[in-house]
C-alpha cells in the first residue's frame, strides 16, 4: 500500500442537448414509419374454410358402400370423371 498513484485528471466532455448533438434532428420533420403484414398461402386458404359446402354425409356413406361392393366404378361415371378432369386441366370449364 505504500505505492498509491495519484488521481489522474480525466477528459471532460460537456453534455449537449439532443437537438444540438444530432444537428437539430429533433426539430426536423418526422419520417413516415409503416408496418407490413405478410399472410401465408395456408392462412389465406384457412380463412376461406367457411366458404366450403357442408359435407353430405349420406352421399359419402352411400359412395363408400358402393366402392366396397365394387359397384361404384361404371363406364359412364369414369367417362364423366375423365371429361371433368380434362376440362379442369385445359381451363375450359
């Protein structure tokens, strides 16, 4: 403890108001700040769920029974399904 150095003088910088420190930035016109939102494709589709028609449970059960019995796939039904698929693929609905 016999060798204690004296207090050294630190450089003192005076404190300036914000407007002076940043070149009167506080008095300049405020810049527009905007928020953005991005909605995913999944969210867009999920928001349209209420637009879907109700499920016709009786029809679904009847078709399941016909498929199980092997009587659902007829040539007429396959022709209609093929026509609808072609219309959808070619965009001529």
